[in-house]
């Protein structure tokens, strides 16, 4: 993984010192809250419902064991003993004190971490496929690109005060696990006819109150032009994006208003000036960064591991966990493990300090010291030998992290909602908890099969409800929490927005409604169809009939 | 408004004129784009250097052909969170080759100093109640070396990687200064 050089170290340390000074100016009253706000936001510090919240960047979701242990330490020392992994592969601490914020940043700097650009109207932490470097369908490790973009965008002089926040996601594979079509910019690695690697560039996706699927503005961008092309996009956006209305300020609105084609032409025009500027990385520099992401030294193993097959045969619980939480690895004899942060009745994405340490230990011992955070709010051990899977599973059981529900209905993405967020109109965590309890029976979950359920506590859609197979949006109706349900959404390479099934449900009835939807699907399902396939075939009517039938 | 140039508070030789205000002999005016467009001939005949003021919603693309007439271009920040003048500055310096003074006016905080310098600004009008010392300290911390003492311009080369540590070239955002100076990241 990427290691800081002396330049990065100094950069981060200087930023800590700078922020310490800014906090002092705020505490002394020299800075008004209005002036301090954009500065603290650039350092990941939000003011939430009950307290400050610190969002720490996990670049492209990759952590070392040492970093994870530091996060555990921070959770214990400065917070209430836990942290919350987010849909942007970051971690949030919900209870830091303003006076200690700079100390936390200093602790993070010790392990090459920071909270820079995890908020504010700048280019945010770049996300990438959480199976990067391990997935079999990959052209190149997308984290190389993500790291290049991270460096380029760090305190970018021109693009640190954009009309609105800006999110970039990268995938190196054709199966999109990074939801690139719902980002401001999505980059997919592709090869041209001559076999050269480059990017398909997608712009203007996003959720929130105006959900839009991104549009492809370039089918193939040679790799070496990555930064000049991004710079062209950002410049067009910086100059023309709306600044009069925060709800219309994202790039998706600009792209929609002027049209993807016209937008693409403007970008191309700007790019003609920039591409021969020296914005782009020379090949050696790309190679230097690439070297940090060289595959770990995999052993030469047979594709099938006899001991693992035997363990799977003998232990049904293990077999079930393997079926759901273990994916194929590109190296023979290895596997990818998803560590579910969705225990029955738990808060999606939360992990205690002890759990973080347990995962750190397992990663150090069994997965080349590397951990991933997925945008589905789980953790990933990307390079585990099949022969070690049983031991990893045992370790996860001991840490209460062995839920065999990855990708199933209880593997819910949920935003913090009214429990923490000052923008929320409804609770989302308790709804997730109730659904996960209702479907606690793991046999039943397996019978239902893969199903993505996503919950947002308000129209800002941080829980990505529009792209859930079942999406739940909390709304406020005359002071009461109600929940609007959308069906048929999808966040992968066939990204599509779900459609509202009908009138919203109350807090008390929303879980019943989800169960009715699931039962209706099971009743209609043919030959192992996935949820969206059944929905496409039978339409919304059977669901509506069951949901809104007069009793 | 105190004016900071080259880490110093300096006397302002320019006067920002409202659109109705008359030209006066010996006064070097900074005028709005509207006034420039309406009174171009009069202004050019006044026999003094002319400065231009652009609002953040006015792109320098509109005056790219006329830059030789301006000794200073003032780019206004209505709020320091309005990032458009950064693009304007880079366009002026890098694309249109403007070599006069590029001045940041309006809501300008010292926390922006790094961004401003690196986009090509070389003069800053700061609020009267800001501490000049703190500004000086912020600017001194940056230690950006202008390419030459003669023009004090932060020009295209500033944003170029070529000017950087040759052994360890980095992306532009991390590697601007002709000399590697870690402290430059303080702001
Ligand atoms: S969706 Fe709304 S409630 Fe949930 S985290 Fe985002 S802003 Fe807060």
C-alpha cells in the first residue's frame, strides 16, 4: 500500500499545526464560527446534532493493521469506544471535543492518516473498488489511479472552493463495486482496441434530492491524460457550476442543464489547452506510485485447498459464512473475506475498539497486513489463504464479527439519520436494526438471496436509498416520521434509480411493509431470479396490491 | 484597505473607482468591466495606467484580447468560499500570459494565501482589522519563491512539475516550488 514519503509527512504535520492554530483562533474568538466553519470542514470536523463529528479519510478504503489499531485507540481515548465506517469508505467519530480535535489529527498523522478534504466543497476522498488488487475481473488496481488523484487533489489551489463537494470513484474492473455511476466523476478502467489501458469517464451522477445516473462523456481517455482531463472537467465546473442555490450546485445539475454532449464539448475544448501543459504525470511518476500497489508476495498454491474443503464439508455454519462472505481471489488458493459490520440488531457500519483491534490482528496474521473498508460499510480482508479461512472465521466469531450476511437483506446500508445528523428528518438506524431483527433467521435470509436494502434519514440520500433494490427514505409528515419505499434501484454497472412504490409507511409499519415486499417477491420468483429481475418481469402491481390492500 | 505584496504591507498606487466616480489627474484607476467596456476610449486617453476589476461571475475570457491595457487586474471574492477567481487567475497567467499585478480583493483571508499564490495572485487587499503581522507570518511560512525578483510574478511555471525536485517529481499539487520547501504546505 502507499507509504508516505518525507514530503507527505511534512504536509500532514504542517496541516495539524495549522489546524491547531485555527482552533485556537476560534476558541479565542478571533475567528467567527462562519469563518471557522469552512476551515474546520476542510479538516473533517462537522458540527452535528449533539457534538462535533470527525470524519477521517481512509484513502480508497485501504488501511494497514497499524492504522486500524490507531483508529481503535482514538475510539477509546477520544470517543465512546467505537467508530462508524461510512459509505465513502471513511470512518467517523461521533463524540470528539473541539479542544482535542488537533490532538486526534496529530495521532492520525503518526500513522499517515488525516481528515483533510473529507468535507467542504472540495475534491473529497477518492473511493475505489474494495476488492482492488484481489478481484479476478480487474484490468489494473484502481487504487493506483485513486492515489494519483488523491495527491493531485490535495489542497488543489484552484479547486478547493468549488460550488459544492466533489466525489470521484474508480473501478479497475467491469463489474462495478464502487458505484461509479452515482459519483460526480466515475472512472472505469478499460482497454482500447490496441490493448492500452485508459478510462471511460462518467460525469454527473449523484443521489440526493435530484438523483441522476452519470453520463459517459468520454469512452476512452488514455491513462497519461488522466489529470489534465480531470482538471478540464473541474475548471468547467468551477467556473459554471451554480453558486446561488446549494441544492443546484453539484456538477450533475450543470451537466443536466446544459446537456452531457455540450458539457463534454466544453471539457474537450478546455482540455486541448491543458493536455500539453505539464499537469499530467510522467510515466515514471505513475510507475513510482504503482510500485506501492504491487501485489503482495502470494505463495504458489493449488487452486483447491483440501483442508478448507473438508472444513467446509464438516461445519455447516462455516460453510454458510464462506458461501456469503468469501469471494473468489485472482491468486489460486487465496480468497477475499468480507467482515460484516451488520450484526443482528446492530448499527450498520459501527465497530468497537476491540473489534477494530481484532480485525487488525487477523489482517496482520492472515492478510498481508491490509484491511479494506467497503462502501457497503463492511470491512474486507482481501488476501486470505483458503487454508486460513477457518482460523479467520474463528477469530471473527470471537470478536462477534462473523455474521454470514454479506449481500443479504440484513447487510443494510444506512446513514446515521436522526440519531446523529442535524439534517435528518427521520431515524434510520433504528429502522435498520428492526429490519435486521425481523430477518434474523439466517436460513431465511439465504433463501431470500442477494438483496440490497438501503436507508436514508432524509432527502440527502447518504444511505443511497435510490439505488437499493429496496430503498427506504425517511420523511417528515407533520412532525411524524414516515418512510417512502422505492423498488428496483441498482448501483452497479447497470445502475438505475428505484421508483417509489406508493404512499409512505409509518415508523411502526415500515418493517411490515419490507416483509410484505420480500414475501411478494418470494411468491413471484421464478427459477432463482434476483429481486430486480422478478420486479422487471411482474411490475409493481403485485407489490402494490399486497402493500396497500384494504384490510 | 491594507495591501500586501511580496510579504509586505505596501502603499497602494491604484485607486478603485466606482462606476460614477470621475477620473482625476494622476490617479491610477481600477474600473469595473462594465465601465471599461462603456468608456474604453476615454480611459485609454486619460494618460494613466488602467486597472480592471472583475466580479467572480465575470470571466477573464471576455477580455483576453485586451490584457495589454491593464497594469493590474483585481479579482473579487464576494465570499472567500467563492472559488471562481482561482480559475480566473490561472487562466490569466497561464493561458493569456498576463504579467501585470493580479490582486485578490473582497473577502480575503490569510488561510487562502497558499491557494492564491499558487494560482498566480501576487497582491492581496486584506480587511483593515486583520493583523498584518499574522498575514506576513502566513505568507512567510509559505516560502514560495517567485521566479525572479524583477517581476515578482507567479506565472505558469509555478504550477508546473518541471520546476520541482527532479529526483522525486510529484503531482503538481504537491510539488510546485522551484525549491523543495516542506514548510510551504503550512497554508
Ligand atoms: S441522508 Fe440525511 S439524515 Fe442521513 S446522514 Fe445524510 S443528511 Fe443526515
